[in-house]
């Protein structure tokens, strides 16, 4: 009987080891370093925006860092010319200063909107503004956004169309709606998320958009979706549920896409558990779409949520307060 007992104990030990091995994310190389990114001037980065048009990077809005010489309506462009390398102030955002806005781009124009007031927590916005990169000018968008005023939504562009959705409403409810924007005809069809949420993260790999994480009214979301533009719906990917990957689920994270050995990877950085008082994350990970797996990457030197992230020369940059970190895979 003792022999049978010890055999059972050994088998249970092996099963336990197998379960533990399933929870281990492959560890990958990469390096974070502190950089001034050519005297980075726009220390907003607390729920600011960033977008790219052509070879130019733009950042602005949000809550300015106390010691910066920026403002909540400032827009900056990064320039590299023969005579100048650095950040150039563009025409100020003409709308009401706000935090938690969204931005997406179509051709030479950026569309910025939604968010809430910096000075009044109860004031939410649903207006959109159009920035023309060619003329360095702003206009209000004549097409009225059909959804509710929300903060901490997400936006992206795909195949010449813009998409805006999710977010937290002024009444405390969460939105699961997504709207399509055509620059010629305005706002069109509506898709519903499986779970209304705010603070989600999006990224695009090999022409496919993914949406993940965030939080709802009662839980931090563990769901991940792939967007189907033909059917205008979000397809839940059960294989991506991060149950076996500790530390991935989060809200208010940022993402950037880098190419390693000819393959695109999405890197998830920063964030926190939106419904808890837990400290922000420094733990980072990346998504390998060919293997349909999450993989661990080196952690940020400091933990923080609501960071602003962007890519330049296949390096990822993360900005908050007066700090800029650079990640090289």
C-alpha cells in the first residue's frame, strides 16, 4: 500500500509541475534605457494623445507635468532636418482642454475627440476636431459623433476608415459600442463589444487589429478580440485569454509594435488594475500572433499607468511626467 501511496504522490507532483510550466511565459531579451529623446519638451503624458502622419510623430493634450512649459492644448511634432533635430510646437488644439481623449489618422489628417474636462470631473465631451498636417490647422468635425460622451475609449484606423469605441460615460456606465467613421460620409455603422469596458488597449499586427484588457463595472477584463472589418464585429479569441499568464491583465496600458527578425510583435507596457488600489505595472509582455502566444519582455524601470507610447526607428518609447524611456528589442 505504501508503494501505491508514493506512486500517487509522485503522479500528483508531476501534474502540478505541468500546470506550473503552462503558466511560465517565455522570457525574451531586450533593454530599457533612459533617454532625453532630443530634449523632449511636451511632458503631458498623463492621458495625452499621440499619433503619426507620414514620417512625423505628434504628441500633446493631456495633463501637463508641473515643471514643464507645455499646456493642455499644446501639440508637438518631432522633426529631423539638416538644420534642426527636436520637437516643434504646432498650432494649439482649439477645443476645450481635456484628458482621456482619443486620436486616429486617415491620410494627412488626425481626428481627435471625446475625453473629459481637466478641471471638472463631471464634464465629458463628445466633440471631434480635425488636424490637417499639411496646413498645420484645425477645424471642428462637422459630423456629430453618434455615441455618448465618454472618457478612456480607444480609437484606430484601418483601410481608410476610423473606428472609435468603448469608454466610461458620465453616468458611470461603461460603453460597449464601436462606431465607424468615413471621412467623406461621416459616422456609419455600429458594432457592440461582448463586454462594455474602459481603459482597453489596441494594436495592429500584419493588418489585423486586436483589442484587449481594460475593465468593466465589476471586473478587470481578461478578454481579447480580433476585429473583422468586413463584418464590422469583434471576434473573441479564447486562445488569447491570459488565464495562464500572470500579470498580463490590466487597464490603461499602452502598446507599440516593433519588428524583430522580420516579424511584427505588439508590446504591452504600463497600466494598472483599474478596479483596485494596486500599484501600477512595470511588468511588460508582447504578443506573438504567429504562435498565438504572449511572451514576457524586460520590465520597465519604473511602474506607471496612463503612459504615452510611440515608435521611432523600430524602438519603443514610453513617456510620463518628465521621463522618457526607450526600449530596444
